[in-house]
């Protein structure tokens, strides 16, 4: 019997992060593709945001809490480095991605290009220098290591990938060409079955 459930529509970058984590751990789960801010979603997450997660009777929301729980509660490869410094670097990147990269690249670029928000070119124009600054910082790190916190992929990479996957689909994808290490990282991530298997139908 499947007693693991993930709630949230698969287009969400955060839902995809959780799906990558579940796939990496080899956890079988049921996906309920609820839209945000619906009664169904609010029943499992009082914020109405996606995703939420259930393991038996245990319900959880906020993607980082969900992915950490998945790592701790299930067998399978570790999703976080065991080395204290690498783990701190992973957490630094997750914080940075959630606080800065997601708001700029998703809310100020992708949502307009995907016509989820009515087009406002001035917001996109203002976001481009910020996105460039973020890509430059990622480039500097990925010049020195294959993944964000060392030689193996970890949760930080799973938070970033869905965002950059969308950036690769909009006209601002041209920005990525200036960052070869970021582009090479993105291609490496796309070799993972957890990443290809969680791609939303667009
Ligand atoms: N802090 C939340 C953020 C989740 C989030 O922003 N999800 C987006 C979809 S990617 C959402 O539900 N947006 C709808 C809204 O903000 O009303 C988490 O880490 O799970």
C-alpha cells in the first residue's frame, strides 16, 4: 500500500524539487496535482501554497522541511553531504535560492513569459540584471565543483534545477549562454532520471 502522498501541481518548481528528492530516494508516492490556494490544497497546507506532503498520518508543508524529512525517513542515497562544511554550503545555497533566485527568475521573469501573470516588460527588464548577478555567483561556484556543494548532487541542486529549467525555456534563456559552468551543470542534472522523470508536461 502506498502511504506517501505529495500534493501540488507538477508545474510548480517546488513540487518538482520534492519529486526529485522522492525519486532519488526511490520512494513510491501518489501525486495529487492540486492547484495552489484551492480548498483541496488548503486542507493540507494552511498557506495554500504547493507542495504539501503526507507519510501515513503525518502531514508536512514547506519544501525544505519536506525534502529533509524524505532524506531522514527513507532508505536510499543521502540527499545531503555528511561533511559539516559542505552541508553548510548546501544550506547557504538553498536559502539563497529560496530568498533571491526563485523570486527573481520565477516571479519576475518566468511567470510573465508563461502568461501566468499579465505581461509587464518593465518587471522583466528590471529582473535581468538581478538574474545576471545570481547566475554570475552560481557560475563562480560551479567553476570549482560539479555541483553546488561538492562533487555530488544534493538538495541545493534539486532546489535550483527546476528554476533554471524554466529559465532555459523563455527568451531570457540567452542569459545562460554567458555562464558555461552553469550550463554544463544544467546538462549534468538533465542526465538524472529523477530530473527527467519529474519534468512537467508543458
Ligand atoms: N516556501 C514555500 C514556497 C512554495 C511556493 O511558493 N509554491 C508556489 C508554486 S512554485 C505557490 O504555491 N504559489 C502560489 C502562491 O504563492 O499563491 C515552500 O518552500 O514550499
